[in-house]
């Protein structure tokens, strides 16, 4: 009984810590997939598309927001918290063929152990970015 009382808290901390690491990796991979799909959406919907995105499009708000791409990223970010920040930029200044699109997203991640023991004071920001060239 005494040995169990001494070892059980450490074992539980280890298990919850492993769960937190797994959750962070899963959320990071989900974010990377969502950003990649958002940049793919921007590439497919270039200036010559029937429903364009980027500079000159109705869904674009300068300097770094396109509501269509943001909606696409959020649709693929299943399980990611609602406080996801998405930025869409066109470094070449247009959405024409041969131009680049950069989609990036981030959100704060707080491990369960930090929420329990530190009141949420310790957290990291998970970020992902994808750059593609518009081919259409």
C-alpha cells in the first residue's frame, strides 16, 4: 500500500504527460494539413479562376486575410481550438500564375498538466506555414 501511494502519483503524472505530448503532436499535424489544404485552395483559385482568392478578390482583405482560405483552413482543422489565427499572404503582390501564396496559422496550446498545476500559465504556440506557387 505504501509503495503504491508513493509510485501512483508519479505514474499518473507520466501518463498524463505522455498524453499531452501525443495531443500536441496530433494538433500540430492537423494544423499542418489544414494549412497545406488552405494554400492548395489558394493555388487552385488564382486570379484566372471563376472564384478567385487573393489581391483583387472579393474575399480578400489587405494585407493578410482571405475569408475563403481562412474558411478552408478552419474546415480542415478538426479538433484545433477556435482561437486559430490564419494569415494568407501573396509575397509577389498578386494571385496571377507563377506568383506565390503563403498560408500560415497558429494557436496557443496549453498542456493539461500546466492547466492543473500552473493555472494555464505555461503554454506554447503551435504554428504551421505552407508556401505554394500558383499554376492556374
